[in-house]
C-alpha cells in the first residue's frame, strides 16, 4: 500500500511571507500526479488554509479539482489550528464527522483502520483533544483494537524538540499518552503535521512521522531558546510504503523535478 501524506498547505487569497502557498500546492499536486498516481490513499493533515475563510477553502477546492488526480486520490482531510471548523464543514459537506460534530472519522481498508482526529480549538494555535474527542477515540479504539490502527492528526502528540519550546503542541499530551499506552500494540503509526518540519521517530513503542508544509518549511530547534526557524530549505510531502512487515517513510522535495534516473539495470 502506498499513502501520500501532505500537510499544512496554508492556502490564502494573498501571498504571505513572500511564499506563494497556492502555487506550491499546485506544484505538489502536479508532482503527485506525475509520480504517485498509483498511490492508494492521499491524506492532508490540516492547516489547509491560513485563516479559515471561505474564499481560501474555495481556492483550495479549485486547485485540487484542476489537478485532476485519479478519483480515488481525492484527499482525506482533517483540520488544523489555522482552519475554521464551521467554514470547513460548509465547504466539505461530504466529510464525515463524529457524534459531537468534530471532524473525526474512521476509514477502513481490510484490516487497516485509519483514524482521523480533530485537534482544533478556536482562538488558540495549540492542539486540543477535549474530553468528548478523547472519549470518541477511546470508544473507536475499543471497537477496532483487533485491527491495525493508523492515526492521523494535525498537532504533534509529543514535543519534537525541547519541551519548553513546544507551547503550540497538543495540550492534553498526558491524556492521549494514557490512551496510546493502552492500545500501543495495535496502533502502528501516528501521522501529524503542524510543526512544518520533517520528523520521524518512536513514541511509546509507536512510530510516527511528519512532513514539512507544502507552503513554508521550517527548521527544528534543539534548545529551549527558540520554537522553530525559517530557512531556505525545501517544502515537501511524504510517501509511505506500507507492507505486512514494514512501514517506510520517504520525503519528496517536490520543487526539485530535474531528476536523472539511472538506466543501467
Ligand atoms: Fe501549519
Ligand atoms: Fe498548525
């Protein structure tokens, strides 16, 4: 199975910080079309827009439709701190929601279960999983724990660098940690975005990965003095190759398209 994991498109009507989010989203989709039309799934983990306004969602939808990806690669979406849940739901009326109206849902592929979480709380950039959302996750895991679980969320569930520089991460880290510990044997991977950094590792015995933003790539901080920084690095998205006995995460620097393939095999 091949999964495309892209994040943090930050679409807006205007260019922000001298980086054209619309253009970069177009280039990323074009790269996907040219290289990964054979993928099974396409997931975008939030911060689809920069301000959550309707016009930006319309632009996002328009760019997506013009990319003419194969139908089965219409992306599975969740929201991030930069999104607006009401506007998102109005623009994506077919998106599944949970009993409480949060953008949380399950997708099933044989014995693989993809769980999508909603960590948005209006008025803050930090991630939140309130008691209702945590309960939905617990209930879902209780039903599905005999399958292989893959979790998709916008915010990082753990500090990816110094804990003091992670004030925009998930606030209810401990609550989520307790749930993850209980189901660590069936949860196979956690996918997230938000920090705009390429990052991977293992947490509570569960592997995780995040791509940079397609809009503004950031560089990680290893001290408590800074949260993150900007640099002249590339944006990217991730390609996950999933087999019965392995999970491989590749990063695609989609702005670099001048490739010379070896032909001597
Ligand atoms: Fe973001
Ligand atoms: Fe974010």
